[in-house]
């Protein structure tokens, strides 16, 4: 199983980024896919999840700014991040859950002027 994130980087406050996570080795359509983030010294926190049927869930701090989506034909989950704030700075991890949990290696998002 492999989850590969991309799309992180440095962006100014108020800017946008789109993260992607490509999955291989799993029947992607069956999995609940999620994005988590972690700052050094802090616990990893849930950002957003999307079920196999497309139902979504977000942490309160990103509601209205972030959108999670998936393309089952491409085995890919996305996180569109708008109106980014410095407190969104973290390493963002892709997660696949269907009984077991699988994680990507993470991609750094830095929001700074």
C-alpha cells in the first residue's frame, strides 16, 4: 500500500493550495479517505474526511475554507485549501481507513508572509 501526497509549499496568508494524495495497493473506492495535520510538538489532528459515498466531515477551524474531494477513477483524494492562515502551517498527512489505517509520508504546508 502506498499513499503519496503532493502540493504542499509556502503560501502567503489568504492564499490557496491544493493537496493531492494518490493511492495504490488498495481498493480505493472502499476506503474512507482523510487529511490530518501535525505541528511539531503537537498531536496529529483530523482536518477532513470523505467516505466512499462522498460524505464529508471537517474540523471546525477549516469549515468554509477547505474542501475535501475524491476521484475514485484516479485513486486520488484532494484537499483544496483557501483563505489560508498562519495557524494552518503543519505537515499534512493523507490517511486511508478500511479496518486498517494507512498513512502517507506527509507534505509540508507553510503559511507565512
